[in-house]
C-alpha cells in the first residue's frame, strides 16, 4: 500500500489507560481523556502502548480502546495501536484485528524478553508489516526490550512499503541523523526530555507521556519548529522541563502520569495494574516537589493540585488477566 505524507500526526500522546480503583478500565474516563488531549492539540493518539499498560491489557480491551479512540476522535486525530507482542503470530493476529477495529496505524515494538538476533527482529517486523495495509511505526526501546534495532536492520526495514516511521527511545542522535540521511523514514521522539533536539535534527514529531498532562506546549513546540521559530520552541521546551522531570524521572511514566492526572481531577483514580504500583511516599514527595517548580505551562495548573497518595498506593489485580493467545 502506498502512503503519502505523514499519516500519523505530529503531536502523538502515548495515552494512559484510565482505570477504576479495582483496576478495571474506566471507559467513560478513557473517552474524556482522549477528548481532553485532542482538544489540547494532539493530532495522534497511541493507545495500548507502554504507557497504556499494554502488558496487562487483554486483547479485547486493546481492541475496544481502538474503537473508543476512533469514536471520540471523530476524525480530529489519528488512532495508532501500540504494544503488539513478543510472539510474532500473536502480533499479526492482534494488528489485523486492530485494523478491522478502525486503527489508522500500528506501532510495533521490538520483541521483548526473547532477545532475538537482528535476523529475528527483521523477520518479526517484516511479517507483521506484511499482514496489514496500515502504515507502521517501528518502536526501538532497548531499555525495555533488551535489544536495539541496529542501524543496518533499520536500513533494511526502511525498504518495506508499509514501514514509514520509527519511534526512537535510544537517544542516539548521530544514528537518527544517519537514518534520516539514508532513508525516507519519519522519526518520532520517544523521550520526552529530547523532543526539541529530535525535532531540531529532522524528526517529524513526538510520541509523548507528558503530553497526557499538557499536550498544548508540545503543539506549540512542533508548530514553532515547523515555521522555523527556534526561540519560541526553546522557550516552551524550558517551561516544560520540570514537568517532564516530574513525570519521567522517579517512577515509570505511566505511574507518575496517572498520579498527576488524578491530582488534577482529570481521571477518577490513579490506579495501575500489577506489577506496577503507585509511588511510595518518598517518591510521591519528590514528584510533588518537582511539580512545585512548574510555571505557566498551558493545561498544567497546579494551584488546585490535590494528590492522593493513599489512592495511588499499591497496584490492582484485574479480574481477567492478559493472555498471550
């Protein structure tokens, strides 16, 4: 299938999956949160990614998230399904079902835990990309998967007609530049602290966790870079820095983002599913200290921030576990 332009958007939110206190997906909160981030400037939503707790979502939940996302977005933003599987057959099945559910694109993570060779990684990505007509983003995050997608493998994958982009969470800027020079792949920053540096060397956009809380500044950064206004982009980057530090430094981004969103009254519970747990007292205190430094960030008014450490404590065991098949 031939894709022209950017079919994903530029400001993509790595969406948290709001849950009830007992760890079940809070579907009304999901709808509200998707609408909130789109209204704030997101033009792409990645559901069921790392931040969405894909490891502990069931396949029916993943597909419903695509359906709900499409319904709420109503053409205002692209809905990308993330996650996938470390089992190639399961990943193929899941992405085919996601396409039928209405996904606009797929983000395929490097197979985790198995630690495949580069030949295995290449085969996995090719077979999954062959199984759907949707545009594909490769997700390179060796800190979680145990293995990187090496430069030579990226070059070979770039020749696949459906593989159009890569989400970079390695932070190797020299490699990003090499790939941008050698291929037509689009790059998306997968590290909230490095969004502006990625954009400055030619990235197409971002897939961000902090954008769950404040998508508007990322919209401002991207728009400023698009028009060549580095001064405005830098100013927005600096304003965001303490918020990014609060979200991305002390506990997993999913945990901190939910803790903050709940404290702002934007989701009903900060609950995450085990083995993730809410921040411990000392971690919560550090996050709150960082948030006290946030100033003039659109969408992130902490004057009425009411964190609930008790509500966030521990993690939930859902009634139905995620399954490989």
